[in-house]
C-alpha cells in the first residue's frame, strides 16, 4: 500500500485469491482511477489513510458455504460506499443480503 497517497480518491480491491486480481487492478487504473489491491482480511485501520470511494471484491476458489471460506469484512458494508462483487465477491454480497447461492452444473474459477 502507498501511505503517501491519502489525497487520491481510491477504489480498494479486496483479493479473495482470484487469478485475475492484478488484472482487475490494472484495468481500474487504466480507466484513470487509482486503486489499491489488498488481501481480503486487511484490517480497516490499515486503509484509514486512503480516500476510499468504493470497493471491488475479487473472485476466488472458495464457496460462501465452505467452513473456512473467506468472509466479507463488515467495514465494507458499513461504509455505505459502492461495492462491486466479481464471482466469489458477488456470492459474498448475495449471501450477506440473504440471497441463496447455489452451485452451478460446472465448477468455475475466477
């Protein structure tokens, strides 16, 4: 993380193990938006120096129903900021808001 960037509006990308997390960050930056890619379990205090404007939750190999599945940090929802979930990240959001997440006929990874 870049502690010298507090004035930049930032999209925080929480990495849940996707093989495409770095690509997501690059595409966001190519769109002219500053982003920080951090592990999903990064404490909110570690992000306090950033001017966060939204979050992207990456994909990953886990299932929201797995006993040791990575979780959605409460500060993401509590922030009231926009959140985009991709693959596993969308499963987390759907599950958080009470939707049923079901298995597809073929396993996907992303």
